[in-house]
């Protein structure tokens, strides 16, 4: 929510949100890997429900960001907001499987590539 309320248009906010999402994911990769690759509901149903609710609330922040971008004319008006948010989350969350912190790119470099891909497409 801090990013959404911050300065800049939706494109700048999108880049900051992606960068912070990736930084957080890589900082706590072991926790997120457990959540995504284990059946949390079998471990602890109450925790699974809490995580599900927090995930929903987090995605709603992304929905708000995309909707703001559409409203201000930064993003295309024909975007399917729900699918767009799922695509962003999937792209960012996939870094748990392939990102190597000692590889050729820092996480900020990956965030820049993701942002450009989303904002400019594959023309």
C-alpha cells in the first residue's frame, strides 16, 4: 500500500512493486518455497486459511495498482485486471524455481526486465 500511495504514475509504481516483491521473495525464499511447494493445509489448516486471506489481500493491492493505471491512461483500457494480476504474480513467483542470487543478474536487474516486458510487451 505504501507503493500505491507513493509518487509517480502507475508504470513507476508497477516497477517498484515488482522490485520489492522480488526482493522480499528472495530474502525469504525458504518460507515462500514451503508455502508454494508443500500442502500447507495438511500441515496446519488455520495457518493455511490465514495465508490464503493475506494472499488475497496482497493481490487486491495489485488489482488496485492495475486499475489505477487503466484509469489514469498509463495502461490499456482493455486489460483483464484479474488475469493481468495473476500473470504478474506468476512471473514474479516463478523466480523461486530458477533465480540464482549468485548468477549473472541481481534481483533488481530481473525486476527491470520484468517491468519492461510488462510495460512494453514483446513487439
